[in-house]
């Protein structure tokens, strides 16, 4: 059976929790096994990237593998060839695919026709690798997740969806604050609530951050939605992570941002560069988590 990672929920709960542990071990140097030795991984990116691309390429190299990077101009993903054909051909050449694209349905079709693992490096619906690395960043500072309150403030986007997924596997309280017309997918949210996840949805960012231990945000207009920037700036008025908003959080609350950040919009300069910000550790941890997730995808956690 092929281990695809299209969302966090493609992993068993036990594997997701083990991935956080193993990523920490990769970071500390306790683990360094070349589990990708002799393997070739193709990275197909329809969206531009800094952290995701570099962390995967370096992670593949550190794990003993080789990578091939392709954009839509260099492959058939953005042209007329059916995705199922691309998937079956690449399955004959490579040992795995890391795909960054727009629609989740593209990823699902690639996975359906691939005989090799397909990893979601970001779609409009989910960003599992980022949120898993954020969990690593939090775990470095905590004994566990059960007493934590984590706030998401901003758009009900792919990051919000992956945080909702994570709340099904990790026992933290998730407060989600979004403007009324920018709520997360109702099916994703209702499924998480039915599974017992502790999630509170509000349109008031102050209510969401009240007593929160960690506060997350993202750009207001995600990649591909730049034409909505002005409209979103109005809708998200009051949703900026700044000193005034943080005054209602826990005294030692920390701030996360998946980057790139628009200083002065979703987060203020002083908060991003301040002592509460852990975004640079968060960015570094992409590398360590990518290795843990690839280890699961290419064989599981057997030792």
C-alpha cells in the first residue's frame, strides 16, 4: 500500500504524533539515517516557493536521495496531457512526488494513478507539511498539547483547514477567528467537531486570542487570490496580530506565521520581529518535519 500524504488525516493519528517526535530527533541529530538512499524524488511546483522547495530539496539530500525540480513550463502538469498519464509516467521514473499546486483535486488524481507516494506541498485546500512543522515548533516548548489553547486569526484558508485537521489528532483547544464571509470549509469543520476536536469558531479575533498560548496567522490574500487584496483588506480590518490584540492572550503567548509575511497587514512589524515571535524557528522546522513526513511516506515508522 502506498502512503500518500494529501492531508494530515492521510496519516494515522499515531503516525502524526510520531512524526512530531521524529522531526525533533532529526533536528537534534539523534536520527540521521539515509532512508532515501538510492531514491529519486520529483518536485512539481505550480506555485512559487522558498521554504517549501528548499526544505524538501535539502531534506531529500540529507536523507540520501536525489531530487528533480519541475515547474509547469517543464512538464505536462499545466498543459494538455491528462494528469493520469503524467502520474503513470512519473511513477516509472521516480520513487516519489512532492506536488505544490492549486486544486486539491489535481493532487487526488495524481495520487490515484501513481504507484509511488505523493506528498502535498500545498494546495488551495490544505497545507499539511506546514502545520505539522508548526506542531513541532510548539512541542519544543511544551510537555504536551492537552492544556494548550491555540488561536488561528485570519482567513479560513488551507492553513486553517490543516489546523482543523490537526485538532482531530492533537488534544489542544483551537480557536478560529475569521471574518463572516471567509469561514473555513463547513464540511471540514463539521467532520472535525463530530470526531471530538475542540474547536471554537468566532468572528471576533479578541475572543479567539483570549488566554491563548499560541497565535497563528497568514496573509489575507493567499497565492492566486491577489486580485482580492483590496476587498480583503477591508474585510480583515481588526484581524491584525499586533500588540493590542496580544494583550488579551496568555502573558507568555507566542506568535507563529507561515511566511511570507506582509508586515503592517496581517501582522505588525514589532510583533513579527519581537520576543514573542517564533517564526524563524517555525521556518527552520520545515526542514526537519519534511524528513519525518517523507520517512513515513517512504516506508513508515517501523524503527
